[in-house]
């Protein structure tokens, strides 16, 4: 392990110095080992290492009595910056050396107090300000960085509130405290007493940059017994692979940005609870985790029952049916910070288990729920990041969103809207378009990049990046033309231009942003695929053209935390309403509920014998900057209506009874009208934090392959456990099958 040091040593002169120091270390070891009366012997490996870094001239002679702290001090004073070592690297090596024996690691304790006691914390490290100058304070936390300037030792002590510089001062700091400071290494746990004074060289980068603490007492509460996989204080997650972060999650969460995220999460939840409990009289009720399959339409996580052989519990995909039953029970207003489980393929904003703020209200119309939804969203932004969202939130129907953005969660911070051109192109001579329009579901849509010259032709052709996005979105290709300076003449592929020219003026008028110099991009095919492809192209172009704010706050907008909250180009919040009740599952050729099958149909659409299968639902989603953060609906509360919906999705009466009979029965006990919604808490906090993955706002998340790298779940289980659960391994079952 130690040879790694050579990797950080640059010049031959530094190597020579090291060689000398290694020779000295042998003597030091003998001395330490020979010292019978030495009370807190440093672990040999550490002592060796410490001595390794001592200049030979200062090495004690063999047989001399050396105390551990002298070693460590000598080590530190001999760790000159000019050797080109980064402090983190040296520290990591030093600690690594102590891994070789568990006993040794334990007794890094040479430095530790024998009694488990320490002075009580008086202040958070990050809370000290100029107004505290003169106060005696005690900080408890971790060593963030330590710098020994040859007797004058600086360190930063970090806790959950931030960090503050501590310093030794010959006139005030007792010698043993200076020694302890000299020994400190990154991530050691310390309690430090001292007096706050003004800093000569203020540091505007940190909140405590005006002050420092002159140390009067140091207690090292713990050292680090293992090589640090990354620097906690370094802080930039981009430099650390996510795998390493997730494996070492304990340390990862200690990074200030992660601590902040988890605190932001807690603050957000606190703000949301406040709205529900204090302003709207909601009551928090827990619902079961071991339950039956719930209706959100994803794959279930199953838990085999020991007591009921061959039966399984399902983990809830949401508390949907329980919250509806609570309304029948007369609880009136329910909420829960609910854990939900869906065994789906994962993405950056999906986890197999996630948390939602789930709520339900009786005797409400849609308006009542939307108002509470807005209260909650505003409280989350205000409480979480002090942003005032503009109210009332905008609304857009599903049909409108699909037409203009090709998506039911459009990011409306920028334009690039699309338009359907079917009516203008119905007689077109361009085969690709006419072929698509011959099919009942066929569409031709276009979107315009106003300053089209920004996107070159090569990016739009088969090897180009824009083309590639269209294909990833499911399109076969990407047709395009450019609008000439006169605003009507089309330029581009001959056949397409000729075919389009007769309707060019109408197309230019119809498509938002089209005009002289614009680039027109076309999506062609069935509506679903065309929307998906153009939506993808739209989002890609917006990023490529710098129309969307970046997570780091650059770009034309900014990270919400930095804004004043009044600018809708930074905070585009909108309700999407009037979803269809069902969508077609093309593979299985059947209807599926777009939300879930407990969503009420729009009364205007089903009154007078209207067909529920083509009805709109009284459902709504809440979208923030192109991310769906919540959704819900008014519910069906009558058995007869519920049966019709089950029938529409192809659930037989027997199946419906078997799966959801208990809810149908509840409806017969006097169910009130009711409705509700759920916020995806992880996503919401991710947006507030400006993070790009929900894993950054979940303490212990899973990877994209649904594993926890920290605990190594899922793990194997013993045959006996499986037997208890009446479960056989597939291989076993197959072998038995062969034998039979
Ligand atoms: N149960 C729904 C979901 O989890 C939310 C709702 O309809 O209240 O998405």
C-alpha cells in the first residue's frame, strides 16, 4: 500500500528525501517498540508512515523515547507543500497504512481520549459570524482540511451547518492542543474549544469567512481507520464515479452538498405538512406496506407469505385504494408521506421505491384540489428555496399540450412549439407526407427554429445529432426546409420544397416562430410516434440553442434558488387537465387507464349515454419546467360507474371482484364524492436542489439496476428461508420436473 506514495512524489530530490525518511523510520519503529513505558503507542504502521515523512535530520536516534504525538507532529511539519503532494492524497495514504491490522486501526486510538467524554457543542461551525467575535465556543465535527505552517496550524472544522477555520496561536493555544491540531487529518472527528476572533485575511467564499477560532483545547474523538475513497471537502460529485459514491454513501452524504440536499428535503416536507395540517385540516394516516396489488399499472414487488403458503403480498405502488376507503370512512382529509414501490425500468428520475406526498379529500370538486395543490407547490418553493411561484398556475388541456408540445409535460420556458399541418397538406404531392396522411392516425407536424442558420444541414442529415434525436424518439428520419428571406420561398430538398411551396405562406403563418430565415422541421407518421420524436427534437434543440437554464444556474434562466421567483421563464408551472380516460395499448390491442381506473370520467362526456371509452377524465397533472411533479383526479365513487370502467379496460366482473372487490363493497356503504392527488417528493426536491438525479436527494437510493451498493441488496437468501416461504428456486423446480 505504501508504495503508492511514490506515485505522488514528483522529482528525484523528493524521492531522495523520502528514502532518507524511510531509513529514519526504521529507527523510529524500534524506538517506539522498545519503549515499554510508552502509554499510547501509535499503531506501528502509522508510526512507520509518520516517520516516513519526517526529514532524516529530525529522526530520533534509536532507543530514544518518542511519544506518538511527537511522531505525528514531525510528520506534519515535514509535509511541505513544495513536495507537490496534495494534502488529501497524503492523508489517504497515511490512513491506508493503518488498515493492515484491525488492532492497529483501533488504536489509532493512541491519540484518542481514554474516557468517552467531550465538551458539549455550543455553536454550529457554519453559524459563526463577526458578531460572535470574543465569544468562547465549542465546535464538534470533522476536520475538513488542515494546514501546518510550521508550528502555526490551521484547520477547518465542518459540521452539518458549514465550516469554520480554527487556528493555533502560540500565545493562547496550549502546546498539547497545537500538537493535536498538527496531528489532525481529514475526516478525523474532533471537539474544539476556543475563542472567536476576526480573521485577518477574510474568505468571502464561506459564510464564516470573517472569523476564525483561536483554539484553547482539542479533543480528538476519532480518527479515520480506512483509506478515504474520495475527498469529502473536495465536494464535486462530477469527479467521483456514482458507483464509488453509492458504495461509500456514508461518506458521500457527509459531503456538504448532499447534507444540504437531505436538509432541503426535510425542510420541504415540513413546509408541506404545515400547509396540510395547519391550513387545511388534513390528518396524517399510514397505510399498509404489505398489501395486495394496487392499481398504478407497473409491475409489483411481491413478498411471499410464510403463513399463507403460495400467497404473496404486493408492496403498494401507491396508497390509492386505501386513501379512497378512508374517505368512505369519513376521515374527510387524509395525507401521508408515502413510500411507493414499482418494479419498473429505472431512469435518473425513477427509483424502485420512491416517496410521494399523497392526499385525498371528500366532498370536493377539482378546483378545491387544484387550489390545495398550488398552496403545496408554493409552500415547497418558499420553504425549500425561498422562491415565490407566480399564482394562479397556468392551465393547459392535454389536447393542447400534445398539439403544441407533443408532450403532456411540456417545458414552457421556451417556444419551439409545433403545429399539425394535416389540413394544409391533405393534397400534397410529397409521397412521405401523403402516405402518412392516408392512414387514419397519420399526422404531419412541424416546428420552427426562428434563427435557423444556427443549425447546419449536416446536423439534420443522417449522421447529424439532431437527426439522431429524431430517430431515438422513434422517427424514421427528419424532413426539413428553410424559409427564405422573403418569408415564403422554401429552400432545401427539391421534391419537398416543390410540394410544399403552394402552401408555404400558410405553413409559415401557422407554425410558431416560422418566418424569414427559419428552419422548419417535420415529424411524420402516427400521432403518438410523431409527437414523441418531435418532443425529443424540441428538447434537444432547446438545450443545444441554450434556451434552457442549466442545473448549475448558467444559461438564460437560472437555478430557481438564485432567482426572485417572479419570472415565469424560470419557473414554468402549469396544470395539464382533461386527460383522456384511456389510451390504447397497441401491443395488447386494448384500452388502458391513462391515470388509473379509479379516475372519474368527465360528466359532460358520459351524460346521456356518452361512451366512457372516449371520455375525458377529471384528471390533472402538475408540471414544473417540463417535469411532472404531481397528479391526481376526482374519483369514481359509485359501483355502477366503476364497473363500466373496469369493463372498458377489459377486466371481467370476476377479475374486478377478485382484485378490487373490497373497494367496490366500500362504495356500497355510502361513499362520498372525493378526489386527490400525489406529489412525487423525490422529483420535487431534486428540482428544488437543482440536482440532476433523484438519487442525489434520497439518502440511500438504488442503482439503475435496482441494487443498493451500500448494503448490497438484493442479496441471496438461504434455502431454509425460501422453504419457510414455500418458494423453490427455478433450477430446483426444473430439476424436479425432469426427474418426475
Ligand atoms: N395514485 C396516484 C399516483 O400514485 C395519485 C393520485 O391519483 O392521487 O400517481
